[in-house]
C-alpha cells in the first residue's frame, strides 16, 4: 500500500508575498486536505500600541507595499471617528476618494496585466519564462504599453492626492492636508478619455476570455460562497470608500444588511488554526463551518444592487446576467476587476470636474472618542481597521482584518478544489498542475506581504514529503 | 580690538571682537554644519558636527573664538567625512524611522544626513532603544528614541523659559533627555514654552500634539533647500 504523501509547493510564485502550499494526500493518493500556510507574522497590532493617534495612518502603510493607500485611508477613517469627526469637509472626502480610485485602478491594472494576463494569453501550461509581463509586451506591444500607462495614471493620481506614489501622508485625522491644484487636474483631464477607452478594451478582454472559457472558468476552483462588502447606505450601490456592511448568501439571500461598520464585531468572529498565523473569520450566526465568506471584486459585484456610473453598471449587468456558475467562479474576479477599473475611471472623471477638489476647508474637528473603526473596500476586498486610544492620544488596542484574511478559507478551498481535480491519483507533478494551484490562489490576489513584506518573483520549489516528513521527491522551478 | 580678518576655505572674512568662528562665518554667509548650537541659546559644544580645522587643529566652530589671521578649513572631504561619521552614530544610537516620523522634512538630523551625503548607515551597530513615548501631557509628547542629546531643550527651558523642564538621564551613548519629574504631566511645561517650540528640538523628540502630518511632506523646511541654505544665501546676495 502506498505511503501517505505530502506535496509541497513553496513559495508560490507571482503572489505578492511568500506563501507555502501543502497538499495532503491520503494513503491511496487522494487529496485529503490543502493548506495555504501563512507562516510569517509581522506583529503589527502589537507594534502600533503606544504610538500617537495621528501617526497611525502613516505608520500602517508600512504594513504592506501592495496597497498602502487602503491601509492609510482605513486608518484615517478610524482616526476620524476617534477625533469625533463623522463628516469630513467635502474637499477632504473627495480628495480621499480620488486617491482611493487611483489606487484601486492601478492595483487592478497591475494584477490583470502583470500577474494574470500571461495566463490568459499563453495558458496555464506555458513555461515559466513565458508567463510574465515582458512576454506580454513582446507579443502584444500595444497591450503592454497600455498596461504601463494605465498603471502610471493611477499612480500619478495617488501622488497628486497622497503626496507620494507609494507611502503618502495626506489623510490626517479629520481631513486631508492638501487639495488638488488646477494644473494637476487639467493634466489628468487631458488623459481621462483615453483611460476610459482603454478600460473598456481591457474589460472586453476579460469578459471575452471569461465567456469563451466559460467551461473552464465555471469549473476552475469554483464553488458558491457567501459574499460581504460595503454598500452605499441609500441604495445599495457599489461604494469603494464608504458605506454599510452587507453579506449575502450564494443564492442572494440576505445574511445581514446595511449594518454600520462600527458594529462588524457583532457579526464576524475570527477563528485561529494552529498551522497558520492568518486568522479565519466567519459570520457568527452561521458558525465556522458554513459561515465563511469571500470578499473582493467578484464579491462586490454580487453584493451590490447597482453601480452608480453608467458604463460600469452596464458591464456589471452583463456579468450578473451570465450563467450562474460564472458569478461564483473565482476566475471571474478578473472580469469583475476590469468592471471596477472602468468604474474608477468614471469616478475619477466625475471628481476631476468637481470644484470641491480645489476647496481650502481641509479638516474638521469634533469631540474625542476612545474607539475608532475604519472600513474601506480595498482592491482585494473589505478591509477593517479597529483601534482604541487612551486619553493621552496613545493607541492601546488594534485589530485589523485585511482582505486576504477574509478570503483565507476561500483560498484554501480553491487550492483543494484544484488539487482534487488535478493531482489525485497522479504519480507525477506536472508544470500545469502546479501552475493551476498558483492560479487559483492568485485569482484572490492575496496580499501576502501583509505578513511578509517579501516582494518580487521567487523560485518555485515542489517537494513530495511522506507522512513521516521525509522528502521523497522534489522539483524546483526557477523564477 | 577692532574688526579683524581671517580665512575660511581660502575666503577672507571679517570678524568682530568676541565672535566665534561660527558667528563670523554666519555673518559672512558661510555655513558651518551644526546640531547642538542654536541661535538665541548659549553655546554648548557638544555634538562636534561643527568641527573645523583652525591652523590645522580640530576645534568646534561654535565655541572657538575667531582670531586674526586664522586659517580655517570647513568644507573639506576629510572634515565632512568626520561629520558624516558623527551623524551616522547619532542615527545608530537612536531609533530613527524617518518614513513614519512627523518631523521628517523639518528634522535637522535628517537634513544633515542629506547634506553630508549619508547614504547607507551600516558601519556601526544599531543600539535600537525602545523607550516608551511619554504622552502624559495634554499638549506635548516626548519620544526620546529620537533624542540626539543636543541639550537645546535643556538650555531653552532653563535660560529662556526660566523653568528646567528637561534634564539628562543615562550615561555615555545611552544618555538622553527626560522630563524633570515623574513624566511630562508632572512638570510645569506648557506648549507655549520656547523649549517646546518647533525651532528648539532639532529632531522629532519633542512633539506638539495633534499637528502630525498637517503640513504635507514636500512643503517642509528642508524641502526648500539643504540645511544651511538660508545662511549661504546671504553670501549669494
Ligand atoms: S527625528 Fe529626524 S532623523 Fe529621526 S526619524 Fe524623525 S525625521 Fe528621521
Ligand atoms: S529632546 Fe530634542 S532638543 Fe532636547 S536634547 Fe533631545 S534632541 Fe535635543
Ligand atoms: S554645533 Fe558646535 S559642537 Fe554642536
């Protein structure tokens, strides 16, 4: 009888961070369990204790080089609450929104063109040296050029609103420290029409791919789940910057709705498992087994009632009208992401025409509170920042739930799903199989550097380990 | 004795009786790097960043009287290397995370590092102090992980405010400033004190609360020019 085996894929390439996958086979070679190990721990929630409240939005960006703006804004929103500011001056709120749309746009573009497009264009089975942005540029120079320029547009928006492309300091408790000068606005307006055209083309690429490969997309690591995101209080529209919490079951039934986000802890519980530093949140009333849920672009497409920009709304209608499997399929996140890019471009255009961006009332004050919670829809999904601050202005408590944590259970299930389909009973690990495990994880766009800060491509190492922990086979793929 | 002349890096300048080398250099629009010296406070001669060679001898320009015919070397590669080493050591003694520090852009230590081309501070071991922030005062906080022991706050509080809010604790490289009392809330410090004003503490150790990042990075003091640019500008005029 065959020995039980452990197939290890570590670290996962092209996920922005350092993850490790183990696939546990039983004695008969069937997939028993798959685990995405988050073994690194940054201890941020402890480190921040004792720091002064106005430093927090700047410090938290160091959590993650991937979406620092999301952390910056979520923390700033929590600090607004602590400073007793429930409504920002219009200039401050709109500058922050502009910053956020720039961030979501550039992040989605990065993911789609740089990380996912190689799989679209060359297939999952393509050799590693083909699966990168340089090959995309070589084979489709116009697409490659647009990828770079769209990303740059988003980054330039961040720079103009946050002060720097990467770690800005603009959002301060109760407001913002700058407005948008007319010259900068005009420079963006000059390019916005082109950005919208390109966003429409990118959307078409993602949509066509999804529909042409409906069979694959519908079955690839695809399973129903609950979804959660913020929605706009008035009408349930998509709102990436602010709103109330909504969770829907896969059949569309409401689990909770229009819940003010400072009550998140009444509905969510975080489970701990010994093999991962990353927690497993679930919806309390459903319990840990069935209460897990997903967040992110596709989750948002499912939870919201509409999108308040016309072209993105039409695109969402088309996605939602497609065959039922697609709206639950992890690979449809790419389509959802491109809908959101279009939404961001439409929102950026709207904001650039708003004279409030040149306003000079930048900051509000209010009566101090001890607790603040800031929630935002980051590119990868819902992001929760929760702090307590003492009367000396020092942080005494911090709890963060990042998108990748919300999706933790979903990612593990996606890996298992792929493993069951591809690996069970096969004695040999093929390149395609390994790639598919990666693709499943990558579709969630996990920001594993929240835990590691490791950046860039890493070599892929595959090990076959028997139940006793002995490596019985290994395979290394260079970056 | 009336006015007299001496040279700094070959330029002849005029000094008044009783002036230090630094005073005379300032008047002539020649910047000598400094950290512990500050206009309006008595000289201390502690940081040695103002080291120059006067007739070949290393002296601190902030305390050394100017003298007729003196030959002073200021901006030489050798002296600037020495200054850079001193500044590097200050970074290593404290815990300086500029990207998250609200003093960034207004900080004289950081600005001095830029001026002296300090690029990779890897020569010395980091001491990595981990002192708790004293935020007990309603309007003032003290993060002594960033203190460079320049003593400017001590002199300002004693000599200008007539108070004595600050004093040193610890010895040698572990020396740093502390409130004269259990914590800041047990002193008579007020946010309007000269010692607390933005110009006295050269780094991000003495913090006036709730200001933080209100001034954007990019619009701060040393975003406008290298440290010392205001003094050198006198000469260009
Ligand atoms: S005090 Fe100055 S050198 Fe130290 S961290 Fe702050 S800005 Fe940097
Ligand atoms: S607290 Fe500031 S002014 Fe006082 S000694 Fe330290 S660095 Fe100098
Ligand atoms: S400035 Fe002269 S010793 Fe510090």
